[in-house]
C-alpha cells in the first residue's frame, strides 16, 4: 500500500469494523488516540491550544502502547514527542512535510525507468527536467491548472428550482452549465460528494453536492448542496453523524471551510458518518 492508501485506510478503519468492536476495548482506544494525533498533525491550520492537546494525546498513546504490547517505543514514536514544540514554534506540521518532495522524486524515478540508456543517468534526468522547465516558461503555463468541466447541459435558473431563493440576486434568471463534475485548482468535485461549508458552535457544517453550476471558465463554480444536519461527533469512529434535510445551500468552492471533498459513509448499523481528512 502507498502512503496515501494507508492514510485513507486508517481514517476509514472505524467505518469498516467499528460496529464489531466494543467501546471499552483498550486496543481500540489506542487506535482512537492515534487518529486524534493524526488529525492534529495533518491539519492545515490549528487553534492556539493544539500543541498542548497534542502533547497530552501523545503521552496517553505512548503509555497505553507500552502497557498493552509490553514493547519499547520505536524511534518514530519518540519523534512524536517533538511535534508539539515544532507546532508551537513553526505552526502546523503539514506545511513542513516532505510529501511534496517525494512526489517530485517520483517524477524523476519514472523518467529514469523509461530512459533506455544507463550511461550518466543523472545528466539525462537533469537535461529532461531543464527542458520541461523551458517548455513551461515558453508556453507561459500557469502553476494553477485551468478549471476543467465535465459533461453537462445548459439550464436556465428560474423559480422552478427549489434552491432559487438561495442564489445571489445577480445570478437569478441567468443561464449556466450544470456539469457532473468540475476540477477547480487541481481538486475534483463530483455530484454526490460532501463538502464542509462552514462551522457552527465549534462543529463543522456539511452539504451534499446536488448540482455544479458553471457560469464561465474564469468564474469560480458554485456548488448547490442539500444541507446535512450534523447530529454530532460519533466518538467511537471519530466521525460526524449526519442526516439529509430538505434545506438548500449555494456556495462558491472558494468559500468552503476546507477545499477537500468528503463522503458520507454508511455504517453497517445504518448511521451516515462523515470522516474529516484532518482537524478543521
């Protein structure tokens, strides 16, 4: 499994087997502590007390790990103890991650694998990389990719739509393209996905995408969502239990609380759970 696959598996592990595990199981408590640590470490922005909370969580995790397994801590677990200080001094650790450098390294290894010559492979990779940079400069290609729109059809926004009153006044009565998906700044949004639209009383608000409205390629697409009622945090799996409502919400992608799209997963017991990528 790749790093991203392992991360996804750990996040959704509670959805997969959570209904089969007793809430008092100590090994499950160890997993939940690790999940809480990951949510803080991977967060893009943090509140002031996050470093102190992370320090407490790491201490609890390490003590429980030693007591349950009888083993000593690994070096990577010891590195955890330095994260609170790093956050206090330098901000969220996700901005200091080397994962983007790993992605760049992957491009070079792919080029090396397709190169027929093994003579001075470093020089070959350097020349190919420089040619790629020259092409980017000469073509004036933007770092941020253009907005891509999936298949759809033109609709006229009139009063027959249930979300008409939620639209901005200057958009009412206009025409737009209703697409199945849109790729905005490298992130793909599809009908049926869930997005974090805001926060109320320290809890995130969610909406399920029903339509994606595109007015032109320069404007930010608008997501038409069914509001999901946030029942609260389901602590057994560290996800938010939600229910669909009849309320509508229209929001620009640029105004979302977090740009990452989510899903409402259905557990074996019937609850619909939204699991965040990290703490927001």
